[in-house]
C-alpha cells in the first residue's frame, strides 16, 4: 500500500511538472525589457521562442513573428527542439506510468508493470533534463548579453517563462527518480510472489507412498489374542 501511495505521489509530481513545461511554450515573457520615460512613452519589449513584441502603456501589443526558422539564432532553434522533445517525452512517460502503476488494472504481471514504471521514470527524467537545458541555455544567453560591456544593443532580463520551466523540470526529474526507485521494489515483490507460488506447487505435488507398495498390517502381539497364543504354542512344541 505504501508503494502504491509513493507511485501516486510521483505521478502527481510528474504530471504537474509536465503541465508547467507545456505551459512555457505559449508563454510570452521568455525575456523582457522596459523602456521607462513618461507615462505615455513607456514601452515593454518581450520575446519568446516564436515571436518578438512590444507593448505600450495603453496595453496595445505589436508583435512580429520570426520570419524564417533557418535565419534564427542557433540557441533559439536548439531551445525549440529541446522543448518540443520535452513535451513529447512527458506524454509518453504519462502513458507508460498509467500502464505500470499498481493502482491500474492494465500492464500485465508485476514484473512487467515494474518495467513500465521504470521506463516511465526514465522518460520523465529526460523530459526534465531537456526543458532544464533549454531554459538554462536561453537564460545564459540573456545574462551574457546583459553583463557584456561591449554589447550595445537592447538588453533583456529573465522572463517568467524561464522560472516556470525550471520549476516544471525539477518536478519532472523528482517524480521520475521516484518511479525509477520503485522498479527494484517491483522486481523484489515479483520474485517473492514467484517463490511463494513455487513452494505451494512443491507442497501440492509432494511424493507420497508408491502405488505398487503393499500395505502390511501390523502383527498383533497381544498375548490374549487366540492366534498369538497358537503361534506361541507351536514354537514351544517344536523347541
């Protein structure tokens, strides 16, 4: 029962982290910069993996999609690929977890469900590592440009999407490790059940007395028995 509760906690952690990772893709603020002047001229520049925008003080946003994928910076292309791979790995990890958890009726035997649970944990760990790498790479580019004294273009700061992605990555990796640790427990439980079943079969087929053996009734040695008295009398006569 405790192992089942542990798997449920791990499933909640991984699904929550996967949802957070998925929410970072459409989130606007991967990097943000503000130009402060008067109230009318204040503008906020922000960008994500798909477009760059500017929002004025009235709340009106003007956005421009990235024109060509091949013309993008290499770090944006890498971040796109890692985030998409992270979402796909999380989907397959959730499917395998539903099949391998002990609270479900699908997946097969105990050893098979344990393998599915361990494979699900591996998917979630890779999911967290991909999103963690993407967010860290994007943040490294922002910080390196911000602290570079020779960089004279507009400088940006870390956006909210990066922190959401980091939090989701930590949840996915934590839940995936719990799933992987439950793999050994599942195998040990399967071995115990197998050994118990083997002992029951052995006891059930315990060899008994051979079929062709003759049953010999014990000879009565009671002196009051007439047959015993006659045998003793015959012995005395011959002696």
